[in-house]
């Protein structure tokens, strides 16, 4: 690890961004597709375009609009659509990674009022960072944990040493040909978080990593951030992870 990483946030651009995550009276900029600009690729109703509000300095920011349905979340996508979305997103993530134009490239998703997002419409984001390699901040232990389900195609585990705090699920594949298994199992975990998790949870993040020849999606339920994490970098781990594992296994595996 090479210490903390900092990115300059361009406040004037951030202040002008539309925000309807908690405001129903603000129209959705992704719903009127005739007004979208800087479109880079499309696959039916999945669209890749440049972010109209690039708030991070020294970066390329792209948005993947997941669907033309504003209120639909990915736990209810058809199997065909979730697989198509993951194939599309990972293809473009890899394309930027392999261009060698960036120090590192991030693929992630916000969903819900506590996720850090500003728009309800389902979307993912790809960010090419010119000067920062995010992998410098990572450790292998962040992606290991108690096994929920595992076969030759995919592993799902619950972190016992989370990257941030509390509950983090990791869905892992070793072969790019197994993207469908990644998509299917991420969808199961997201459905569990939004519908069957022990606490009422309406927010989550997806974080994607290429790590030690694995493709990993870390799924993090979101609540109000712990003051112990914010003030002291103290990471709390639940003492009932076994109950969570038993619950999700009974429902989905």
C-alpha cells in the first residue's frame, strides 16, 4: 500500500448536477433519450455515454444507462438483461483498461439514497484515472471470507475483513467466459439485500475489481456511515455473519 489517495472534486460542476434521489419534482435526464449527447455505444436500451457532469479532476468519466425504465432496479431485471448489461459494462471497462491511457479504471454502481448517488435512474459508471492506481490501496484479505456458495464457475463469500465496514459480499470469477455466472449471482445478492436482509435496506453499491487474475464484484449494503470509520478508520464487523450466510443460502442457493 502506498498511503491515502486524494482526487480533486470540481465543486462548481458538482453544484450544477441534477439530483432527484430524494426529490421527486426534478425530471430525470436519462429518461428523455432524444436529449442525450456524447453517446459512445448502445445495445438496445443500454447506453454508454460521456458523463455530462465530470466532477473528478484528471479523469475520463462515463455513464452506462442500464435501462429505459426509471424505477426498475437490477434485482428485477430479466436474466437476459442482467447478463447483457454485465457483458456490456465489463467489455467497456476492459477496453479502457487495455488502452493503457489511464493509471487505473474504475467500474462501479450506486443505488438508493444512502449510496452516494444523485439520480434514481439505474446506471453504472466507468472512470479512467490519469494519475491514481486504486489497486495501491487494496489488500487480498478484502476479497476473502466465509463461503456462501462455490462451484467451478463462481464463488460468493461474505468478507470477514471488509474493505470499509460491516457487511460486504464478494462475487468472484476467474474466467471472463463466466460473466453470466457473475451477473446471475450478483443479482441474487442484490435481491437479498433489498428484500430479505435483516435490516430495512434500500441502498447498495457495486464495486468491480480485476485482482490477481480474478474479476470481483463487491456488493455493499449501505446505511448511515459509522462515525468510528469516519473519525478513526475503525472498521466494525458483525458477530452474526453465520446467520447472514445461513439466511441467503436457504433463500438463493
